[in-house]
């Protein structure tokens, strides 16, 4: 298995060479030259596997340059009851006939990103120790990636983490999860701005190849391919648990979670429909409805009650667009040149946009009022409390539900992380898992900085020179 850039300017590389990387040298994103394929016989053989066994069967196709014994040990170390609360890892909860929630939020940071990032932390430590190297991970978070990455990498050998987050744009719980960590290898930077500012800074740092090389910069954001590969596994797990044709509704901001579903479908998993659910920041919904992909200006990005989706530049969308244009890097690069120049490209009426239907995508959006109503409905009808992001997925998923096709909605975070919205919807406090009772009262370590690439690079350089 070799990995290439969406923009065609990077030589093919094996998995371990791109494991620590964010952007490819040409500014594109890495993805496999071709997706591995599973036929009906393969799927039948995989049906009874445990989560760790299934993860190994899938990830060994993507990471074939890691000795199988080493990869199996890393996977078995990651997907255990002690970390995820059950042997199921991502348990499927039946609400009614043909309608399910897939529990992805049972890891240490109470968000779906733990499923991939717990593995990524172990892969990083393994690869760095093998090579005798150290890495400084620089990431951006709209709420959940930060805590998931920090909980996965805290205390790991040979790794430091610099996580940028938008000041005042996360829930109090989300901010405290990150800022209360006292581990010496964790550095939090609260940026005066929105998530897109944080993401732009991370991409600028990743694109400065001299700085990247000098300070050994790595990436954990969803642009890191290993995260996508790890997320593919739970689509297979859910399909086997349901036992028949299935559609997935996925709350979507940076497009990584649902892009993993696209990869699973491309590998041969019989997914009927991939349902993109956005909040009021509806860049993705606008594209899938109209063919117009328009990045919002910072002033247009709304602060919502599903803050992890308050994003206007969906990083992984470039990987999907690469498939839409027939994996032609020149056509892809042309679209992104237009996007960078004008903030928009439009594909309505083109052969490219007609191909969207072939990939099984549909979409919809949700408002605060929709989230409140959906949280109340799911609590009243099923006795299940869901967070506002999951509510976006349920609302849009039910709008696209088809008779005779199972609908699986991704439960992407635990309600405890968004107590204010739960109180508004249900008039009660969400319960907190043990260990999180007084989170917001713990001492916090965070640097507040302007959205200035130069100043943030200077800060990172100072920390890495002192510590690495």
C-alpha cells in the first residue's frame, strides 16, 4: 500500500512514512493510491470478529509496512474494556426497529475522536521509538479533537502536543478537559478568533517545510490519514451488528468521520446512504444540495450549541473531492486554486457533481431549536439522553430515513460535555462519568494568543528548543 497526495506532487510513500504527517509537501492530503477491497466472502469471514480483531483485519490492509505482530499488539493494547468501558468498544443501541445509535463516545475524553486517537497515540509512540526520533504535534480543535488528542498523547515518550483552540468558542467542559491537564508534554493555546483561524495557522505551520523539519512538527488533526483509517473500522462493526443494509447519519464539521464512511463504502461495505448533518454553519449541506462549495468568512461563522461543528473549511472534503474528479490531481488542484482565490467553486450541472449520487451522499442542516426538540424527543420516546451534535445527526437522519433500510446515527459525544444545552432541553443536569465531577474547578494551564502565525510559531519554537 502506497500513499499519494490529492494534488499529485508527492512521491508515493508507505504508511509509516506518512503516519506523523499533516499536509503533503505539495499542500495536498495523503490517501491510498487505491482503496483495498472486501468482497462478500471477506465480509462473511469478518462478521463474527471482536472489535480488536476487526480493526486488525482492516488496518493491516492500510499499514502493511508494520509487521503484523507489532500492529496486532498495538491494536490489542488500544481496544480494551479498560479504555472504552465495554468489550464492544462502539456498542450499538437499538431505539426501535430499524433505528439505532452507535456509541462512539465511551473513551477517555467522552467523544468519538478517542476511537481513532487512542490508536494514533500508540502508533506514534511505536514509530518514534523505532526511529529514535521525537515529534512536536501541532493541532487545532473546535472542541473535541483537542481533548481526545491530549488524552491519547499525555505522558507518551518522545511526543509534545501544542493544541490551538478558539477562545470562548467551546463549552466550559470541553475547555476544562484540555486546560486542566498538567502533563509536561501538553501545551494549550487559546486563540483569539474562530476555529478556522486555528486550522489556518496549523496548515501554515505544516506548509512551512523548513520550520516543520527544524522543529519536527507532526499532525493529529483529521488531515492525518491514520485517524481516517481507524474510523473506518466502526462502520464495519455497525454493519455487522445491524445485520443488513444500512444508512449512516453523521454530524459533520471537518468531514473526517463521514469521509471514513465513504472509504468503507468504497472498500465494499454495503452502505446505502451517507447522511451529512450540519448545524447552522452549513457549508457541507450547501454543497451536497446545490454543488456550490463556499467557505464562510470568519464573521459569518456562527457560534452554536453544537460548537464542534462550527467550521467552514472542512479539511477532509478535499479527499472526497479527489474521488469526485476521478482521482485527477490536476482537476482537484484547479478547484482548490479557485477556492483559494475566490472562496467558492460551483459544480452544479457538471459531470463531477452528478457523480455525488454515485457516492451515496445526501445532506441536511439543523438549528438550535431543532437540537432542543430532538433531545427532548429522544429522551421522551426512548429514555436516552443525547448531546447536541448527535441531535443534529438524528434530526437530519430521520428526514432521510428509508423504509426497510436500517438507520444508524453516530453518537459523537456524551451529554455531560454540553450541560447548558441539556438543561435547556430537559430541565435537568446530565450525569457525569466518574473523575469528571469538578472538572471546571481544576487549575488550568493555557496561553491566550492572537491569531498570528508568526507569534505562535515563535512560541512553539521556544518550547521545542527548550524541551526537545
